[in-house]
């Protein structure tokens, strides 16, 4: 692995690109990551039909994809500390694009599962590496900018989903769609590569042991608390993705079009909140933002569960999206500033815990709904949101790194 990385991207420091160029390059990776994953998700029914998968087989395949992501995240964090997140981003981005048409070209179920595992692994590795790169870029600025990166991920997801629905409606075959997406987003990644910042594993506060130590180790207590905040929020994100439409349809008797609007309202509110997030972060401390955002999410969802009216539910889902919008970016920034640990390893720890929340939240809500009904089960998200509010002071313990003398 080391020879591959050093051969393609030399480790000499050289002259770093302008921070502005690096910022747009990282934004491009965030957009590409979100759009590519949404492209796959939008054509999932067609992929299922093409491979003749039952719902059970598809469920197992999706679990394998998630397993690939969870296993790759800590490894990507260690590699980012050892070689730099710029190199890991480059190593992950192009294979991630290439796996997309491979999902349609797999000749049998076994090959499909292997390709899906790799797709999840490269997705998870890129997620960690680009977030670690975002921390490095943010440290070059005299103001918070992390939320704007995550806003581009949300925008990419919306664009990929919308394009997928449009192209599916036009009758474009999934393989053709995936090849076009591979070429488009692969080209976007190649254009971004030269502008990524190098040598982030030599950031202040990082020790040699961080870069050369084991790839897998238990996070510190402070880092674990940040990971729990991410987990609590991403339990809610997973619940909104999988259960918002079901709640509107089954509990409130909304028609299918209105039910589908539930997650769209949540997603649009989250994207809008992330575009505003940097301004809010510049004016308000992170602890207050997490407390207010968590309370807004908890209150909005509680209103949606108490008042059995579609308009109230949609407004409540929008409050959940707006409340969650800035929390994960703030958590990643705080993790990347933890002294004595490389940003890649810190971000990997938090990302892995958060991703576990996204994976485990929806099935836990499903099981709970069998016992207490869907309305009662979704109250779990109210509890996890309030838990994030209680843990908000954890973000105040991550001290800011020294800022550059001038504002780019």
C-alpha cells in the first residue's frame, strides 16, 4: 500500500496550493461523493430487478456494503495520518466511481456482493479522507467553513437523486446511467486532485505515534463523546430517510406524493441549514449551536408525533433537518482539532460511530414499532436528539488550532 501511495503522489512538502483552490477542490469531492451515492440509491429498484434479487437478498447485500464502509473507515483514518488525506482521497475517489457500473456488470450474486462491498469500502474511505482534508483546509482559514463542505454533500445527494429519477423516467438503462456518472464524477475528482493540501499528517499536535501507530485503537474519552454526539444525530438522519414517508403514509394517511415529500422536506432543510452553518458558527459558539439545533430537532419531531396533521408533520421534519444541519460538521471540526491525534484518525473514529448510528437506528426503530407502534418508536429520535444536547459541552473542550496570520 505504501509503495502505491508514494509512487503516485510524492510525500515531499513542496508548495501547497492556495487555500481557496483547495477549498473548492474539497467541495468538489463532497459533491461527488454525495451525488454518486445518491445515483446508486435512486436506481436501486432497477438494480434489484436486473439481478433478480429478493428483498431478503437485497437486504443482505446492503448490509455487506455497510460492512465495507465501517471496516474501511478506521483504515482510511490511519492511512490519512500516515500518508496524508490528499493521497487517500485520490486512492479512494476513482475506484469509488469505477465500482458504480461494476454493480450492473457483475455476472452473478456473489460477484455483485463483492463489488458492493468494495463500493461501500471506497465510499467510506473517501468519506473519512475528504473530511480529514476539510479539517486541514479549515485550519488555513480564520473562520469556520466545515458546514459549507457538508452542504455540498447534501446538494450532491439531491442532484444525484433528482437526476436518477429523471433519467429513470426517460427510460435510460442503469448501466448507461452509471457509466455516464462514472465519467462525469471521475473527471470532477481528477480536476480536484492537484489542488488538495498535502502533508496534513504533520499538523501541529500530531505525534509520530499517531502516524506510525496501529490502525485500530480505542478513541479517547473526549473523542468517544464526540462520536456519541454524531451517533445520536445520525440515528435521526437514518430514521428520517427510512421512516418519514412511512409515518406520513401509515399513521397520517397521506397520499404517496405527500408521503414522499417528507424526506425531501427534511433534506432541503438540512442543505439550507448547512449553507447558513458557517455564518452561524462564526457568530455563535459550537456548544450553543449543538444545544439549540438538537432542541429544535427534538421539538420539531415531537410536534410531528403529537399533532396528527400532515402539515404539522412536514414542518416538524423541516425542523429536524434544520436542527441537525450544523451538528455533524461541528463535531468533525472539533474532532480534527483534538491535540495529540492526527485529524484523519480522529475523524475516522467519529465517522465510524456516526455511521453505525445511521445503520442501526432504522432497524431499531422498526423493531420498536412492533412493540409500541411507529409513533412511539420514532420518539427514540427525540431522546437521542436530547442526548446530543446534553453532550454539547464536549465540543467546547476541543481548542482551536492556531490560525494563520492573515485571512485568505
